[in-house]
C-alpha cells in the first residue's frame, strides 16, 4: 500500500541509499520507524526498486538480477 515517501540514514537491507513509498516493501520494513525521515531525502536518492515494482512503476533494466529467483518466472 502506498504511504508518504520516507528515507533513512540507515539502509536497512538496501544496497544503496533510496527512498521508499510502499509499506509492503521488505526493504522498507527492515528500517525501524524511529529511523524513518519524511520526504525523499537529499538530492540524488533514487526510489526503491521494490517499492516501484509493488506500485507498478517502471523499473531500471538491470534490476532483474536482484529480484528473487522464485519471482522471475511468473
């Protein structure tokens, strides 16, 4: 489900600094609520690819290799 955008100085399970906007995202769930800051963060942060997939947005081409194997062949 969509939530207001947030970011964190902690990456949680993310490989890079991103902002989140979906509460079903497992990367977003790995960030404790205490460490969530409102907004998209400093300039240059990208949107979390998992949040984008969950909301049906376009995802960068190279992202497929990070998607779990069980989800690739659906």
